[in-house]
C-alpha cells in the first residue's frame, strides 16, 4: 500500500506540512483583512463625523448645514443622528437600506452616551442595528456651540460591506490555498518519487540478493547520499557474494571431511538436540535404535528427530555442567564405541557440543587376540619345555638306570622338540600369511596324480588307526589346474590328519574331488565324533581346539585350520565346514581353475 511506502510517507508529510502552513496563513490573512477593513471604516467614519460636527457646530439650526451634512454622509453610504440639548433630534434621510437608530438607544448605550455626558469622541465597532443581524460601526463626536457643548453627531455605517469584502478575500485565499495544495501535491509526489526511485531499486536488488542472486547491482545515477548508498550496497553485495562463496566452499570441504572420516561426528545445540551427523555416526544411531527398538520419526530432516542415545545425553549434560571434555563408552549390536565430547563456546557461553565416536571393536578384538595369542603360545610351549626340562634333569641326575629307559627318555625329548619345531614353523607361516609376506609358487598340476599321491601317503597311517581311507575322483585325472601344489597338499594333509585323529577305529574317511567347469572342489568327509554347534564358527581361528579333552599325543597346535584357510583364500578360494556332534564332519574347499592373478 502506498501509505506504508516511503513515497506515501514523504508525500503525506510534505502535504500535511504545507496544509498546516496554509491553514495558519489563511487564518491570519482573514483576520488581517477583517481587522483592516473595520479599521478603515472606523477611520472613515471618524472623518465624516468630525466634518459633520464642524458644520453643525457653526449653525446647528440651519437647514443648509443639515443638507450639506446629509450630502457628505450620503456619499459614503452612511447615516447620522444629531442630538442637541433641548432640541429634537435629527436623522439624515435614508439613502440606503440602513435602518434608523432611535436616539434613546444611543443615550442608553454605555459607550455612546459618553459623547453627550463626557463630551469626547467614541467609536463602537459592533453596534447592533434594530431589526438587523449585521453589525454597524458607530462614531460619536460631540458638538460645541459657542463656549459650551451642545449634543453630538453619531454617524453609523453597516459592516455588511466589510463582510462582503472579506468574503471576496476569503474566496481568493481559498482558491489560492487550493491551487497551492494541488501544486504541492504534484510537487511532493514528483519529489518523493524522484528521491525514492533509487531506494525502490535498492529494495528490488535486496530482494534479489535475498533470493541468492548475489551478482545483482544497483545503478548509481547521482552523486549525493543516495548515490553513495547505492555504491555501498553494490560493494556489500560483492563482499557478500565472496563470503557466501567462501562459506559454501568451506561447507563443502567440511561435509567432505565429515563424510570421509572413519570416526563418527555429532554436533548438538545448547538444548541437546542433534544437528549434524556423518555416516559412521548414523550407523551408530541406527544400530542403537534397532537394539533399543526405537524407530526414528519420519520427516524432511530425520537427523533432528532421531532419538539421542541415553549415554550420549548423560555425557552432554556433564559437558554442559562441567564445561570440559568428557569421555564414555557405549555398546550397540555387539560393537564398542568410545565417545569423546567437547563443549562449543559462543564467547564465554556454552552454545553446544561436538562428539567424536570411534569404533573400537576391532582394536578390542585385536587386543583380545593378542592376549589370547600370547596365552596360547605360552600354553603350547610350556608343556614341551617342561617335559624337555624334566627329562633332561632325569638324564643329568642319572635317574634312568638302564639304557632302555635312557632311550625312551631321549625319544620323548626328540618328539617334544619336533612338536616345538612344528609349532614355531606354523607360527612363522601364519605370520607371513597374515602380514602379506606370503607368495604362492603356482604351476599347472595334473590333478589325478596329485591327489593319488597326497592321499596315498596316509593309507598306512589310516590302516594303523583301524580306519578306511578312500579317494573318489577326479573325473578327468589328466586335467591340469594352476595352483601351488605344496600349499594345497599342506591343506589336504591338515584336513586328513584331523579326520584321522578325530575318527574312532572302524570309521571311514573319504576324500572327494570334483573338477567342475570353473573350479576344483575338494571335500574331506569322516564319520568321526563331529564338532559341537557352538564351536563351528571358531574352528578356523588360531589356537582354537574344538576337542578340549584330547590327550597330548593326539592334540594338535590349533593352527592348522587357520593356515589352511589362509592358503585357500590366497588361491582366491573358500573353505567351509559342516558337522554335527556324533555324525562326523565334512571340510570342503574350492579353488578356481583359472589363475585370477
């Protein structure tokens, strides 16, 4: 609306100011004209009354004097009343529409009666004529007859002439004021429009800048303050564009950093509401919500409606209360997170907090594996070392009396040393595989001859244990497969050896070889004791033994299956186990026929 705009306000202000000035000026002019005309009439009436009084004083009873007085008065459109002592009064003829004044009214008037009693001239500007609404000007002058005062002359004239003249002046003043207001309106509108045109352009430019069009500029048409304001606005727009571009780049850089961080990041406002998260933090929140059976509320900004976990809420309150960094741990879906939260300040007031979440699950698992590895190695080495030490002391102290006992002790020491050597070699192999310092010597191998030789060397061992060992396949024995024969034989040896050790007498062990189109599949199936369901997920871990009650002579190191898994995976293959307690076990692994490397 125009009245709410700068143009309307400036226009209205100028118009109101000019209108007030014209109003006061009109009132003053009207009062001036009215007073001026009344004063002129009074001055004129005084002169007439003085002349008439002089003429009448020379000869009060002369008709000639009265006639001259009447002519003088008639010229000015007035009438007169002459009152003499002890004489009848005389009133001039009626040349106009002025009514006659009863001399008694003059004698009874407090002001006019002073002419007769105090013998001085009197002027009364607003005398009410009989039967009239208009006022009249009455001038009284005393008459002097010889050495004494003898009555007075009262000349009067209606103020209707003054009123008519004043009305004409009012019309002229009103017309002039109206013309002045119209001209002022046009001038004020033109002036306000001209002044505010740059301001309107600045407003439009500001709206464009608010919409993000920072390259908008205001044309500078003048060199005055408004022109300087336009220059300042253009400079501000350019600076704002530069700052917004810098902020956008910083925001993109920060978003990229947050997205690429391995650690989770959360930011909170002073009320503890979640503002920003990155993908790792989202994974933590999702896992926590799933574990607590909480579903995030839908909406355009899901981050703000996602519930904050209770440990993080407690940590936030501690950070705000103590105004220092706090650390806590939280677990969700089997993973451990360490949360470090730091307060954010707005000058000296805490305005929020930022939390960094690190997934420590693998570190904790590695630490547990390190501890378990040390414990397992210590356990595996402690028994043979203790036996070596004990039997060595028996030899040193000559506890063994006969040569047969010494040979038996020496054989035990030799077996334990072989056991320690196997353990150390397997540890070295496993370490090289896990650190990537393990290379395969691949070559084309005829699978028929390879599996006959690898399985055949266990035939005597299986017969000694009362077991039946068979080989089924491959269908095309002359087919060649690219692999490391020594390492694959190591895998096969480990699986057959485990099967023999875990299968009671009378059992059967079968090695099945299937040369499919794209892969070579090998299975070692036994009818042994089987593996508990709880132990199946861990059989390929280092030092894990499913049969905890196995005797020293039958027990392995717990590294064979871990080494077998690394060898198969180095061939880009996979190894699996299927077992049920009391129903035997089947280990299956496959390797691709073509060399993927």
